[in-house]
């Protein structure tokens, strides 16, 4: 509040690492827009492990930027669980069937890990699969839905978009009611459609593939 007065017209919240622009956002804003820059350095809603990993995606390259990265701290004293990796190799010239099969198989391994780690917890709108783009989402959705139905028939999992999950009305119980016949929604959507959304657990699928535009990849 101490930085906002009666003359304040606009409050801009931004992040250098999520922009494709100048290295020094502070200097750009103070010089061109005559603004006061307030830098937030303490992360509150993440574990120490996530904060440490996120530093790799902050802007770097010169002393001032590197100092900003080092200044980022974590409020929580919890390390948090480690990220789990489920990796596989494709043949030198994989066809569409092989790609579908492999990604479905190893995405299901991630689901199995979640189910065993959080045994008894409803995953309704708590688990999301984030994929690179719409084409990848279309490729994976059908075989993954079939695999979920075959392996977990009692759970009644249904793959839906982020928008569909966000607009679904909650039930009387936070954990849902499987016996009522209502499906348990699991989100599957492309990166651009999940910006600003939160889920308890996220499985990143296919995001390890190379990006032609490195700046765009960093901002995503």
C-alpha cells in the first residue's frame, strides 16, 4: 500500500522471465514510463525445491540479472517431494502408432505413481496433463482415456479441457461421490490454455521436445 497514492493510475504486475524483451525491466519502466518499480523476491506458495528449480528459468546473462536470481527466496521451509521422471526412447523413425503407444504407456506410469502415492485421494479436478499444443492433445487424449477406463474402471475418470473443468459445478462433497455416477474429471490441455490455473498435481507430457524459438520456450 505504501507504493500506491492518489495519483497512481496503473499497477502493472509482470515478470521478466515471462516476457520477450529487455534484460532490465526495471530500467525500461523507470526510464520510459516514469514508474516506481517494486521487486517481489519472496515466493510464498511453493516449496523450496520448486523455487530452486524455477531459478533456472529466470533471466540471466549479466551481473545485475544474476543478482536478482540469487535474491529470490522461499518463505516455506518445506523441501517438497521431488519431481518424478518417466522417460523412454523412440525408434529413429517412429510412426504415429509408436508415438501414441509410448506416450500413453508412460503417462499411465505417472498416473500409477500418483495413485499409489496419494492412495484414497480423489483426483477429481486435482490432476492435470499439460501438453505442448492442440495437435499433441488430440493425439494423446483418446488412447489415454481408453487406458484409464481399462486400468481404473471404478474411478470413472473423464479427460476434459481446462475450461470444462473450470466451469464444472462442485458436488456437496469435496472428494466427489463415485457411487453417484458422476465422472471424476482429469484435465488434459495444451500449455497456452492452462496459464494461471492451478491443480494439486500436474503431469507434463511431451514438454521435453526441442523448441525452435528459445525465447518463446523460456517465456512459456
